[in-house]
C-alpha cells in the first residue's frame, strides 16, 4: 500500500480537527424519553382522550360478551332437553355470536392501537421539540436518550459529518 503525501495531509487535518473538537469542554445530557413521556400531563391527557373515544365500543363489546356467555350457559343447560335440530340451530347461533365477538374485539383492538400510535407519535414530536429547545437554551452540545439508545439533540460543535464527507471525497479522489 502506497502512502502518498495527499493521504498524509488528509490524516493530519483529520487528527487536528478531532483534537480541536475534543479539546473543547462538552456539555452532555441524558434523558429517559419513556419516563419523560409517560410522566407528562400531555400523555395522561392523550390516554384519557383515547379511553373516552373508545369507551362506547368497549361497552358494546362487553355487552356482546355477556350475551355470548348467557347463550352458552343456556345451550349447555338446555342441551339435554333440546331436539337435534334445535340443538344444531343453538350451536350455530353460538358459533356465529362467538365470531361476532371475536371480530368486534379484534377490530376494536386494531383501532385502539392505530389511534394510540398516532397520538403517541404526535406527543413524541412535541416532546422532542421541548428537549431540543431546552438543550439549545441551556448550552448542551449533545443529549442522549437513555432508553431509546440514540441522540435526541446534537449541536453543530459535535457534528462531524462535513469533515468525514470531505475525507471520503479525498479518499475517493486519491483512489482514482
């Protein structure tokens, strides 16, 4: 491998940049985004809103489940005295009602999950704006999320994208 003067120059500039970057005192913050979200009054408000939104459908599902349970008990109790046709019709009605209850339950759960995900996504965007504003106003260079495993905020002083892109460009040009 040939070590050219151009590569040496790029290496020196990169080392100089990184030493300048790390010589500065950095202010770093750590946020538990999940705790922040779940302890916020906005989260409680969203959960109450969703509960109210789906409460009528939950009551409907509970009524259907009660109806199913009562029908199952009636069929079980009266099965011995029912004729074959009557028993077959009662069992079919029971199966149909069970399918309705399952379908209603699945649809309700899917709708709840969809709305909850929509509202939580809005809340997360809002919380991220608050974290970014706090970090900027309080001089943080970088803020990590302890539970999300990522960076929530990074100031330009810790952003090394441009010098790395320049290094990649130089490496590409030198390999041609």
